[in-house]
C-alpha cells in the first residue's frame, strides 16, 4: 500500500492558499474569530489582523458545539461576511466544513477548507474534501495518535488532493488546567514522517488567552510551518470560546514577539526599493528612446528583449525562484517601459527649423 503522507526523501510540500504559502520555509499566521458573529465583527477583526501581518483570515460559519443549545454559527451568511472581509484586506480565507454535503457550498466562498478535530476520522467528509480542488487543513483529534492523524490525511491524499496541511491543536491528557495539552513534540515527529506542512493552534489547547503566546513561540521553535490563532475585537462579548481569543493588543504583541511585524516592515522597505528601481529603469529606457529617435533607430529591439528574458530566467533559477513567474513579471516591466518610451517620444516638440 502506498502511503503518500508518510513518504520520506521527497522534500517538503508547500501548500498555496490564495496569495499565501504554508511550508517551504515560510512561517504563516492564520488568525480570526472562532465564529463569524456579524459583518461588523469580522470586518473589524480583519482590519487589525491584516495590520499585524497575518497571511490568512479564519472564521467559523458552521460550529460543532458540545451542547445543541449553544451558538451553532450563521452558516452561509457568515461565509459571505468572511469572504467580504478577506477581499477587503487582501487576505485568503479558511473556514471549517462539518458535513460532506456542505463541501461545495463552503468551497464557493473560501480559499481553504478546514476539517476540525472532532471530524478527523469522519472518513466520508475526508473523502469529500479530498475531491475538492481547494487545499485542506486537517486538525488532529484530541484522542488521536500521530499515526492515526497521518492516516486520516491519507483519505484526503488518496482522492487526489495533495494540498493538505496538518494542524496540531492539543490532545486529551489527565491535565485539567488547560483545555487540552498542546503536543509540541508532534511537530518534529510529523516532520520526520511526512512531507506535509504542520501548523499549531495554541488557542484551542490553552483555554486562556494569557498562555497562547508562550505556546505559539514554543511551536515555532519546534519547527512548525505556521500558526492558527483565534482573535476577536471584544473577546468578553464573544458568542463562542471568548476566554482563549486574543484582543487586538494581545494579537499585535504576539505578532511582534514572533517577528512578523519586523519582517513585514522589511518587506515594505523592499517593495519601495523595487518601485524606485523600476522608476530608475524607466528613466533610462526613456533616455535611450530619445537617442534612438535622433539616430533614426527603431524603438523596439526584439533580439535584446529575448536575451534579457533569458538572462532573468537564468538568474531566477539560480536564486530559487520560479523562472516562469519571473519571465511574466519582466514581460510586464518591458511593456511598461515601451509605453513610457512612446509617451515621451510623442510628447517631443516637432523640429520647425529649415
């Protein structure tokens, strides 16, 4: 029997979720409220989540609760609000699907499907999400061994969906001071056994917001590929799981401790430098255009463009980037440079001298 989740020696899988990536050296933060309670709530949460540097927005639409009388979620209405909030802040979104018949509905709104811990061995549901084209986050059940968790992933992989992320959120032990015991050791163990990315969810394990940050830092130190945390604009007013949800200030403090804020600031500096370099390139291209017009040379040099694109593809491969993506990017740069050259040449005054 081929066991895809246990494959060794094949490198590590990186899973794309919208414009974000889990795995391949990235430390990806997924954040959002336990349940989407209203449009205003999820929009406010998404705003400060994006501010802090998280990459993916989470929010529950269908909630499985211990009591049938507890808040069960807003269903499709919540999915609409979640999608709107994600789009408003350029964040891909993930939400839990609890029934096989709901997979298609949830998939209309999200960029990633989540299978919760209570459904880890719901094999019908696992097959259904495995048939989806969306990536899947599979949470570990509270009483599941690591091998059982990996075999649950097999059900998804066996349907042809290779984009699976494993989520550790705590196991049941004799300890009562926390909701469950976050099994930090599962991270390096899974890394040895599987090519799949693994993230941790310290919110569900902790039961209290005060210990979410230490657990998050421990998970990162253990080699986790990312983190899922629950945040809420006003946790005291939350309709579900208020005590372990972080408020805005607690969330931003955690992101600072993780270094995400610093890294995001560095990315902002890099982006501004890219714009400055683009402006410099365009300026030189316009200068060349003026010279070509004076000397009667055609503005466009197809052979040079071919050589340039070949050079950037080679450099991209050397730096570990996708040469196809870099090729497309530089085609856009060349097109923009040609546009600015035409604008500059067309704006030149005509020579009226005899």
